[in-house]
C-alpha cells in the first residue's frame, strides 16, 4: 500500500517522507519528489528524526511477518509510533486497517484491531479506514488469490470459499486515503471502505481466472478448516508464509463493508471487481523498465503476471579493502568464457542442462570483452541495469519455472567497501517453489564464494595498479 500511496501523495502536492526498515528498498523505486528514510517501529529511538515536522502520518505497518504470537508485537509497534508522533507534534494519524467481522476475530484481525486501539489511546486524532480485500499489485490477499488460480487447476477448499467480501480497487482506496488527510473530522473516526460488488471468494477466483485463461475447479468440503488449509500455502504462494496463513485463517468470516460515509465525503466512481482486475493487469503491463530489482515489477517477473509478485531472496556479502572502481571492473567480467566467480564446474553443469533443453546457455550477445552494456546477453543472463561503481543487475534467461535475477551491489562501510550479491526468484507455482528450495542449499557456497572471489580479484587489481604507479614514479 505504501509503495502506491507515497507517489500518489507526491503527485497531489504533498511533501512526502517514505519510511521503511531499509531505505534502499524504497530508493529502488525512484519516486520523484519523495524522501526515503530508514526507521523501525520496534526501535523507538529511530522514529524521532523521520517524524520531525510531519503534519499527517500514515500508519501502514503489519507485523504478521514476525510469526508466532504477533499481536503483542503489533501493539508495541503502534504504541511506539503513537508516542513518537505525539512528541513530534503530528496533527493526524491515518491508519489503514481491516473490516471487522461480526463473529470471533482471527489472529490477523485481532492484530488489526489492537493497532487501532493502541493508536487511539493517545492525544492525536486517528482516522481508521477499514477495507476488505484491496485489488491491486502486491495486496497480500489479492496475491494469494492470484497464486491459487494461476497454480492450481483443482482446489479442495474449506467452506470459506462461500464467504462474502466487498473487494475494492487500489485506486479507489488511494483516493480515500489521500482525502482522509484533510477531511474535517471531529475526534477519532472509524470508517469502512467498500467496493460496489458483494462476492464470494469462489466468485472472486472465477472472475480472475477469466482474465488469465484459467477455469479453476473449486471443491468445498466441510472437514477442511481454514487453519488446516493454510498449511499447504507454503507450496502454492510466495506471499510470506506467516502473512498468507494469517490471512487464510481469517477467511472463515464475511467481510462486507458499508462504506456510505466515505462515499459521500470523497465522491468517486467505484470500480467493479472485474474493472479492478483489468486495471491491475494493465498497470503491470505499463510498468516502467526499472534499472534494478524491484519487488513485484512485471519486468522482474519476465513480463509474466502468472509468476508470483513476491520474490524469494538470498543475499551474501564480503568486506574488502578494494576500491569501488576495481570491484566494478571485476564485475564486468561476469560470465566471460563461463566465469561466474565461483564453482565453475557447477555452473558448467547448469549451463549444459539449460542448453540440452533448448535454453540460451553457451550463447553470448556481449559487445565488448572487457565491459558490459545495458541489454548485453552473457550466457544465460541479460544485463537489466547497471550503475558504474555501484550496482550490476542481471536477469536470468535460462529455462526454469519462474523468473530469476541477481544483483551485485557495492557500498561503503567505514573505510572499506562491501560487495553484496542478492539472488531473487519469482516462482511459478509449486514447481517454481520446488525449484527454489531444491537449489537453496547451493546458494550459500555459490553466493559467498562469488563475492569473496570478486573482492580477491579487485584487491589484486588495485595492488597491480599501485605497483605500476610506483614503477612510473
């Protein structure tokens, strides 16, 4: 939600400061006019600087990723944020929560309710907007639905598929949230957001299936509970497991929003669910070409909307005395004559297998033996983006059930440099997830070996240059 709200607010004339635990993740999106800061709601001392001068704070934090009993963590995070907002003199907090079912709350919805309560315990006005499923790229509930439809031709499900929801388009939610910053409310308010359709989850899956050419067969059974069904999500979706499981456990209830007051206060045309899906898929097709890996980018998913929005990730790093220039020069030798910096024999076997099944390995579209350029094809990889002395991003062309990227980054750490390699994988269903987990034991030696070898070669290159310079003198 935040990745869509930040640029939307900036486009409406707000001075926006986007905050996440890693500012680098935000900076990768290259939003014009948006400041990117790092802070952690579980570390209160980091919040003061990012809130200085803020008028309105949007609270879009979920703690389901922490696993276990995340509800107390949700409360602590919200309390930390509220106290920091009070100290900074913030005027209003806008919190995006979820519509509360009439029955007993799931842990997911209990967490959402606890956050709202904790924020309202202070002196700052809190406007809580409650929505059911938000239809847009990256919405965890919507991505679970997409993965189920894309990856399972037959689904044996609990009776929750007959429960009802009022899904609402991302662009409609954005309009409401931008409006909530300055609407003339008195005191704290809780307002529901709802789309125009009331649909069962089975109808939602069937309608989405029409857009992607799928006709899922859904078989509800009374003996399968939402909790039991959540366990096999590990094999179906790449939405973070604790998030996906918490969401599915909450599907035992109807989530029907009323939405009348917000419709009156912020008039707009509400998109039907069919229109929302069409807009989502079109937005992905129109996504600008990124210069590096960006979560959910359709480019980073090989232009295939059936590949999971969320990526699996493995990173390794190595600290070195080598210069940025030397490190980047070494990185530009990636793939030259089958050299991938580590475990050459393993890489040769992977390339040979790819070649046997008709993949692009052992081919090259490299235009210069010493330097890489945007678009160059190096064996089974294409140069997606590069920033001299800082970053090299490559997309995988080898045949596999999903889309892969690897990204080298060079950064400072005191008076030394760190070379980092991250592998990203957007799986295509069960086979894509199986591919990732089957290869995972190899990633540590391959990644750590590669960054160590890059550092070693770069240090040697610097030493050679220094020796040459001494001879000249």
